[in-house]
C-alpha cells in the first residue's frame, strides 16, 4: 500500500515518509531503525546527503532529527554541512 502511494506522489518528503512506513511494517521496527535501514543503502544515502546539504526543508528536518534523537541521531552536524554518524555500507 505505501509503495503505491510513494510511486503515485512525486513529492520527495511524502516519498520518504512512505518508505519509512513501508519498512516499519515490513520489518516490524522503530522509525530510527527504519531510517538506519534506508541510509545503509549507498544510493539512498547519497540521495539523503544531497537533500540535507542542499535544501532548507530537508535541512530543517535534519536539525529536528538531531534535536529529537540526541546521541542516537543518525546525522551529525559538521559546521555548515551534515554527515551520517553510522559508517557507509
């Protein structure tokens, strides 16, 4: 169901939300674990890195992720850019 919604909508934010929901249902995991699964894929990791470092909406969401998750956050702020705290695949 979430995959159909993701393919029908062209909004990147909606696609991200549907991907996380799909992974949560499939793997029975938390939001943070679903995000960890996504960024363990090299292609998705590059996509997320570019989105975070390029755009204001994604940048704001990355900052919110850091604030909400604290030390468990998958993203680390390095001066004016962001990086992932987990090693690349």
